[in-house]
C-alpha cells in the first residue's frame, strides 16, 4: 500500500522526580541528605532511510511515546535515563508541525537524523540543595515534562525525471520499457493509482549514467479542481530535474488536437504551483506504432514554435526508446553539473 501522507502524535519521556532522602548508616550520625536526581526522559528521534518508501507504518500506528526517566533514589543514586524512540521515514519526507504549520525538517538525504521531541530534564534530589547553612534540605524537584507534538508527514518522491500526461498516454508502458519497474498496464484510463519509480541505466561501466524516473497517475482537464485523481500526486514530481510530457499521437485517445492535450496538462501543472510549469520539459510523441500522421505533424510544428525537443517513440516496438533514454541521461547529467556548480559557489560564499 502506497501512503504519502500521515498525521502522528509524539510524546517525549518525562524526567524522573528528584528524591528526598537522608543517609542512615551505623556509625554515621550525621549522614546528611542523599537524595539523587531523576533521570532524563527519552527523546523522539526521526531518521531518513532508503529502506522505506511509504508512510504506511504511521497510518496504522499514529502515536509514539518515549520512556520516562526513572526517579532518583537514596544514597545519591541518579535515576536511569528513559529509552528514546527512533522513527524511520523514507527519504523525501517533509515534517510539519500540525498545529502551527511550521516546517520541522525536510529529509532530502539518507541517514539524516533529528530530534523532533526532547525528553524532560530530571528533577534534582535534595542532596543538590545542601549548603553550609542549610545542611538538611527537604527540597526536591519533580521531573520536567517531555515535549509533546502533533506532526504531519508528507512524502515527496525523489526522482530525476517526471512523466506527465493524460491517462493512457503510455507513461506506465514507457517506464516498464526503460527500467525494471512493472506498473499495472491496461487499455482503460486511470490504471495507475499510485506513483511508480524506475531506475534507468544507460551506457557501460565506468561511464554509465543512471537516473530515476517517476510515473504519476494521469491528469485530465480540471484536475486542479479535483477532477479525476486531482493533483494529489503532483507533489511527487516537485523535486524532479525536468519533465517528460507524453502526448498520444494515435487515434486511441479520441482527442483530435495533440497541442491542446499538451496545453491542458501544462495549465493544470501551473494551477498546482510549486514551479512545475516552469521546469525544463521535453515532449514525447507516444504510440508511434499506431500514429496519426496529421496529429504528429501538428505536434512537430507546435514543438518547433515553442522550442521544445520532440521525441517520437513507440514503447511497443521500441522505436525511439534508446534515443529518448540517452537524451534524458545527458540532460540529467547537465542539470546535475549545474546544481553542483551552484552549490559549490554558494558554499564558497
């Protein structure tokens, strides 16, 4: 089950109470105060993991509580610290405070670890209050409460290339052809009900290039207002480096104007926001094995006018697949180099 949103409640452990005790031993007539401090409460920690790819484990278990610290004891014994709780989240998870809406953390890399709720400090025992003028203190402190928070988790898949287009434009067939991903494929709309990721490798070692492609459920006109599957999955291509826009140039779709198909989906991307409509885009004319030449010619003229690269392909026969894979790889490599240069410049500054 693919779950990309979850709400959880977390509670760090309370600190243990400080102890009030006095030393009572034979031959020690003035033992004095010996109450130990309470132990610190456990933290709630989050860590990003590449072994997780969904938030489903939070959907069915939405509450997490760390162990409280043990109370202090006599003979100046400090209470044991409470055990912390470690929550594993997929890389790409964004954590928000449910009450304030504040961004807590964006897990964009594996093995990132942060404390999302800190355990309470243990209370001081009466031995800590002893002074030269106050040698038999009866003061002691209760443990401090641990932090308690309501969090909203949102998963955004990390991919280099995002596949967009109308339902049945051939996105799932394409990702199954260029990677090891095996999404559901059928001849009816909305066969893809959840995003799929595929790793594409081109070239031979040591010069091979690998990148990740994300296939999201098809969009239709009015998706930004909730039509079809809406735009609930578009967040998964927010972090892609560029988009491959598939347009059906066969007669199977029943739509006559491929340029309108392109503009409708682009408009829905713009309505969603997050800069999706401004991402670098290549146009992929799909289903060339059953091409309508008039539709293809119209799409070619439109792409040339808009200065968009066009790749005619057939995922069934394999026509144009290798050319598309290499074009994707080269573009990904170029964008990676540009990002690395930009990051290095910002680091130097």
